[in-house]
């Protein structure tokens, strides 16, 4: 019955949006550095909030545009802005993390003029790594000390406010602006998101800076759920239809919160991205592996202790992660080259259920056990930050190498590392 009702709701929502075409116009402005910024304006001046929606580094604008149409239907105005496109910047993680706040400041200034003389709040919306430039721009606007500011704050979906991907198995470091924001912030955290276990840490950092920060768990959805990088689940489709109402609720709370007139201190050095590590990284000293005790897709219980006495590659991944899937064939080939009595591979899937995994395995060959980590507890214990993340564990159960990205596993470099670990097995 629930699925039927949900299907009907989705059909009605889609039908309403298909029948409603918001007014669309173009806005062009310059920031303080002379860069030309372009915004797609949905709707006309109304009574509701003005949302400045910063498009993600991946450039997917179609889905935010559909959500924007639903916001306009409720009386809002939406500016869709692809900063990387306007600034002619390559779509890399470090480019986004290091993006300065001036372009966002220019957008806030233009929005302030648009709502001047009204009670309409201005709200920034950003996701993932684009959260950092959003907060920087908000801080620059705050430093202007405009007494009549209508800037309410920012709504951040699954924000990645870290300086970069750490070596797999090490803790990440929050980027400086996360601790230097005292304007109101509303964080939308997917329950199945990769940073779910670091959510409290982020809120603590925002609160420590003086921000009236809220957190809202979004049940049974993954990061990027509304961008539809892959087939959305029923829960994700339902949550996507709820985003407009949640944004209106967030806007109301942000507007009513305290807005300090002086920015929090910012550590400029800590506000720069760290260079990403790549390839297999040797640990400075062997580290005892956290272990695992999980069920695989064949309903077998496997533990790290079962592999004692042999070298083991432990791979954390998810089917929604294209690089994770891309490296599977090279893992298959690597596993085939070795005696399973001396070297094996085991993968640990992040927060996906057995039915989904069995369907995936019918389409993609995986020649090693796939363990299920439904709550992400194993990933948390191994301090997994990004997907895929992999660890080479020696015969004594110690982590000797790790990698926080997808690599080709059937290379001479990897074989030399594996061979060296096998040769040192008692």
C-alpha cells in the first residue's frame, strides 16, 4: 500500500511540475575581481525567499532546475549558478575547495539589491565541496557590516568541508572556513552518506565558531541522491519531492536566528586544500587492522581472523561509485594471479542491501567475497573517508599499505608490493 501511495505521489508531483513552467531569465554580473558570472533566474519577484543555488562541481543543473521550479511554484525565486562554468575552471576537487568567496559575495550583493525594501530572505544552497566557497562568500558579506542585510544563511546538502582526502585510514581535517563561520547554517545530512559518522564533528565545529547551526538527517538516502547519478531508490525519489518544503522550513529558521555582525577569526593556512595522495601509500609503521565480522552476499559470515596467515586486500566500495566499479576487473585479474592460500581479496560494500547487491553481481563479475556493511560501522572503524578506499593487510593482520582512490591493481608496481608482503610471511 505504501509503495502504491508513494508512486501516486511521485506521479502527481511530476505532473504538477510538467504543467508549470516558471518564468526564466538570465542575469549577468561581475565580481570584485572582474569575473563575469552568469545566473539562470527561475521565477519573478515574489513573496518567498530568494535561493542562490550553487551548482555542484559535477555540473548537473537539470535536477536543481526541477527542484527550483517546485520552489517557484511555492512563491520563491531561484538563481542557478555554475561558478566553475562562469570562471572557466576545470572541474576538480581542489579547484572547488580553494575557490575564493568573491564570486559568491557578488551574487549575495546582487540578491540583496533584488530583495531590498522587502522582508524576503536570501538563502545560499550548496552541496558537497561547493559548501566551502558558499561559506567564504557569506563571511565576506558579513564583513561588509550591512545593517539591513537580508542574507539569512546557507543550506548545505551533504557538505564536504575537508581539506582533502587523507591517506586511507587516517582522520580527515576540516577546512578552515568550517571553524570560522558564525552565520546561520542548516546542514542536510543523508543517513546513508559517506560523512554520516562525522556529522556531529561538523556541527560541533560550526557551533564552536558561533554559528546557530542545525542538522537534519535525511532518512534512507545517499549523498547526491537528488542529482540521480544512478537509478534513485523509492526513498530517494520521495525525499527529492520533499526538498522544496524542507528548504522553506530551513529558510524560516535561518532568518530567525542570530546574525553576528563580526565574522569569526579565520586561519588562512588551514583554509587551503591539501594535496591529494594517490596510489599505494606505505604506512610509516604497521598498524593493527580494526577487523571485521560481516555477512557476505551468499549469507556466509567472514571475519578478518579467517584470513590470518595470508596477505589480504580489503576494499571498501559502493555500487553508486563509478571509480569503485571501474577498478573491479583489475582486482579480479590480480586475484587470479595468486595462490588463494597466500593472497586474497575481500570487498566491503557500504550501506547497500543484499537484494541490491545480488542484482548488481548478476551484471558485474566480482571474483571475490562481497561483505555487507549495512550501517557503515566497518567503514567507520577503518576510518574510510572516500570511496573506494583499500588496505593491504599482512599475514599478521597489520595494515601495511593503503590507497584512497581507484587504481589499476594488476600492475607491476602492485605485484611487487604484494610479492614483498608474501615473501615476508612467516
